[in-house]
């Protein structure tokens, strides 16, 4: 494995870093620049998105024919990390969840008509999207096999009944992907469908309050009460919903890791700068062994996460599903983010606990990382399963 970036990609990475530092980070310190979701205010977002497009930094995960830069997963890892250094960063470049994962899966499995009508508007930033899979207690969560929402075929349409919740971005989404049960078959019982916001037969019943800042559109609870979806809006085919979730969620989990590691690096940068400046009892904090141990441990955990993420990205680029590699990266990156932000707040003291830095925002945001797209315990189970199946081959060299 050689993780050397091609000169063109490294130049793009540096351009993103400069854009983040000069155009986005300065907005974080003014509370008037935040919306009700504690994310960047929509009018400022649109202004910055225009600048990102003009700079050639827009939707870099998409093929050039769609207006992107055609980056591989490994190349995305380096660039998404730079975007993640700002709490406002990824959404500015159209590389934030859930649009990011929806674009990638539609680009892989959508028909030509679906890509034209459903994907391209998201790529161009004309609409936002959501992925509706998670259900209330007793339904699908980390285990899609528990799906309760059902889709019954009636002629050339499917009628959907059920309930979803914690659907990220649903409050502003225009294009939706919903996964529903079409049979009781264990492997072929789920099907994915596309639908528009303005279609009758469904509604958002509430925005679920959460402890941390959130993506635009919040995390919503949806009720389906007779939503009719034409058969041509089915993705892949009937009974292929589980396959679609696997295609979508693997890369989406990994792009979360890429962004989280950028945020963790930023937190450590803030703590390091403070430690170099702050003195106590005649000694700089950076010169105290206790602080050096905290900084060094956090730096190592971030680097472990980066290497696991890059290895998983490399395997995806070879055509592998990289399930165990993605699970390892997901656990490590989530832990590294939460631990690093906590460490940074400890080093910065009261300043870190205040809103004078983005650390308190990061701290509340970081807690979700061990839950979203599969809890850490589930991913550890995946890793254990591979270990039991492969034995010593678990550690085989490529």
C-alpha cells in the first residue's frame, strides 16, 4: 500500500486547506453566523458554496462528467480530512452527510434516468436529500433485518406504510431514499425507493431534539401513511434493499471517519497553540510532562485512525467491500475524536469549556460518532466475527 498522493490531488488538498482557513474558520467565532441547528447560517452557506464552486472545490467525490473531480476513496480521505478541520467545512463543499452518501450510492446503482432526475440536482446543490432507514424501538437500527416499514405492490406502484426516525436532514430535504420491507425473506426482503418531498402519503411529525449541534434539517421522525411510489423509482430492484444499504453505508461510514479525523486534528491544534502560549507557575504548559503525555497520546490515536481509514479506502478502491477495515476505522476514528476533543478542553481549561473556541461545539457533536452508522459495539462484533472466521489470515498482508 502506497498512500502517496498524486501531485494534482495534493495540490487540491492544499487548496481546500487554504479555503477552510481563509473563508470558513473566521466565521466560527461569531454566534450570529449560526442557524437554529447550530450550523452555518443558510445565507452564508450559499455564499460560500458559490465560492467553493468557483474555486473548483465542489463535490470532489463525483465524476468530472457530473461536475466533480473524480477522486478515489483514498484521495477523498486526504481532502475530506482538510474539510473537517472546520465545524462548517464539509457542507460548504457538498461533501457532508447525508447528501455525500446518497450521491455516491446513486452514482453507483442509479439508472440513467434516476441519475438525471434524482442525483444531478443534489450534485449541483439545487436540492438536499435524506436516507430513511432507521426506525423507532423495535424496528430497524444497526440491524436492517428488523425493518417494520412495509411497501406493498399495487399494480405499477408501491404503497408504503410505517415510521422512521433520526432521519438526518429530512427537514430540508427534497429528495429521499426510503428502505422498506417488501417480503419476509431474510436476505431479499428489503427494497429501496426514491420519493419527493411534496408527494402525499407521508409527513414529518417532529424534529427529534438531540444534545449536540446537527446538520441542516435536523434529525426527524417520519410517518408513512399510504405514500405511493412508482415502480421505476425503485433502486436496483425488488428485494435488493439490503444490498443497497451495504453499498451505501460502507463508504458513508468511512467518509464520516475522514471528516472526524480532520475535526480531531483541529482540536489538537487549538490545544497545542494554547499550551505553547499559556504559562503557569513560571512554566509553559507545553513544557510540562503531563501536558506532553496528553498531546502525544491524542496525536497517536489520530494517526492510528488515519492509517486505518486510508487502508479501508484503499481496499474500497480495489473493489473490496472492506467490511472489517471500515468497522475498525469507524471505532478508532470515533474514539479518537471524542478523546481528543476532551483532551483539548482539559488543556485549554475554562477557555475550552467556553464558546470562545469551537471545542465545546465539537465535544457535543463528537458524542454521536460512537452511535451513528452503527454503534461501536456492533462494529467490534463485526471485527470479532472476521477474526473467528479468518484466524491468522485476519492479519495477512495484501
